[in-house]
């Protein structure tokens, strides 16, 4: 960033706002319209490239922080000042690179005045800038695509969600580095939500030990003036009060608990978006509370797909509910997802659990399960299913995942709350779908 503009956004400069107003008053409407595109004026300090001789600048921040806009503006800055620049644009897929990095609301096309926009050539996966600089789109799912091309710069978006199978994310990054050999000042900008993935962890470690990686951090709340109130309310509802909120909202990289059966990285590898494929079976699993004033009632919906993969579809758990209330919630979930089985732990309440569920819906296909082993012992074979890639999470289930990451080898629990009731319900659901009768001691069908 050029020094003449840095003072304009310096929060310690008391004269900045006054001078900004005076300058704005001297401009005509056309000049004001152009002034709105001046990123050095509009950006927050942490959205601007840091000083120094860094090689990788990683913006690791919460959702809605303005990461994409920062990356796109940095690319434009490079293209405007270096006609010979050859820039790699790398995302988890070509479709995402185009939809977010190029044509998105904060992408390369949208942040320019119409007469200054670059030319996008979709068939060639290429962006040509007015200066002569060029940017090429690449998919992290195809790391060999970066083996031959040479670049002077790169913008890598959401590396935390780059594909992990066959070590694709790391191979993609290494191939990018090997091809970054044009010009005398090669640099990479990375924009990502923090996730405990190997590549993110590698860069964080390098930032702590070398001067080649510099990290800018930020929170969702830093950008509230540009975010819809509906979005803010939605993420507060989805993640509020969870450890995952520190990641998705506060932009903090969560560390795994030593000895945990589930890790954040393992759960991210299991993440799946979009519509789930047709299911061969759907179950709703219930871990009832001992009393209305006790622990949560864990209610998890899971399905076994025609492809042999189990998918967690919904977390309908509830706190502080009366027996009638949580039973109705189970019945609603069973109807909504067309479940062919409701699996309910009967250690707390025995036949009373079945009676309460029958009162909510007489037609519920109930199966009571009696645990003769502790929660952790039951969870271990289910965690092995995740490690084998046989389970997916269709979306993010913040409170459930916090509990899973608190289950420790050896039988203890270090997660939120007194008891991992959501996690226990998940274990019953996946045991029913994937592990067979021999893995479920003392089952009584009703």
C-alpha cells in the first residue's frame, strides 16, 4: 500500500475523518463514484498487504470478514503495477474459482468500475487485465495441473477446504511453489477461514518460525457494517456458545485435545455439502435425559446411502425439555426425514422411554438399546468409521462436533457440558446403520 493513503485509515490519526470529508466535498459525482473503488481508502488495515519481505500473506479470519475482497484487490494491485504478472487463482474447484474469485460479489470483476474490468475468458479459465497481466484459474482437486505452468504471483482461496484425499491439498501447494519462479518478487496471498487442516497448520507453523509467512487475523464482527443482519443472526444461532464459534466467527484456529477420538481435521475431511444421495435406511437416534432439568436430549438423524456411506443429516437435540416435548421433537424428526427406525437408549427410564415416544406418535418404529459399556467404549468403533472415510457430515453441526472432539481415549470426556449426549446419540445412530447386531449389546426390539 502506498504511504500517501495509509494515514487515511490509521485509527490513531484523529484528523483522518475530517480530511476525508473535506476531500470528498471537493470531488464531483464522477470522481466520487471512482473514489468508492479506491481500496486503500475503504479497506481496514488488516485487509491490506503487510509491509516486509514476506513470501506468503495469509488472511485467516472469520466468516464475512472480507477475505475474498482483500484477495481480489491484492490481485488487481499486482496486475495494475506489473504488466508481466502471471497470477495463479487456486480454489477447491474450477467452479468455485469462477463463482467466488472471478464472478462473485467480491470477486475480480465486481470490484472494478465497469470500464476498468478485466476480460474473463471462461473457456480458457483465464482473466486478462487491461495492463497486460493475466490470471489463470486452477483447481486444488487437480494438483498436477500446476506442475507445468510458471507464475509470478498466486491467490489461493479457502485452503482449509481444499480436497484432502490422496494428499491433494499439499501436493497442489507444493506444485504451486515449484512453479512460482517468474519475476524477482514472487508472492502468494491466501484467504481462508481457519480450519485444522494439514496445509493451514503448516503455514501457521512457518509463520511462527520463519519470516516468509505473515498472518493477518480478523473476526466476523470487524465487518458488521457491510453484513446483512440476517447473516449475523444466522451465524450467531448456528455457532453461538460453541467452541466452533471461535473458528467460524472469531477466526481462531482450534487446537485438538490430546488423545481425542475425533479431531477437527478428521471432521473437516468428513464434511460434505449439497444434497445427500438416496438413502437405503434412515434412523433417528435418541439419548434421553435423566430428567427435564438434567442433561440435553441428544437427537441425531443419520442415513446409510446407496453408496455404502453413512451421513449425519441433522442434529435435533434439545435442552431443558419435558419428556413430552423431547418425544414430540423425535417424532417430528422421524416424520420429516421418513425414518424407518427410532433408536432410543433405555438405560435411563427403560420402558418409560418407549411409552413417552409412543404417546408422541403411536406409529414410531422404536428400538430400545441398552448400553452395557460406557460412552467412550461405544464411540471407539464409530470413530474408526470416520477414520476409514465411511461417514460424512452434511453440513456443520457445531455443538455435536464440539462434543465429539471432547471424547478421549481411555474413557474421559473433556468437551462442553456435563455429558456428550449429542455424541452418544450419534454413536447409537451409526452403530445401528454400520456396525451390525454384534456391536450393540443387549438390544430389545419393540
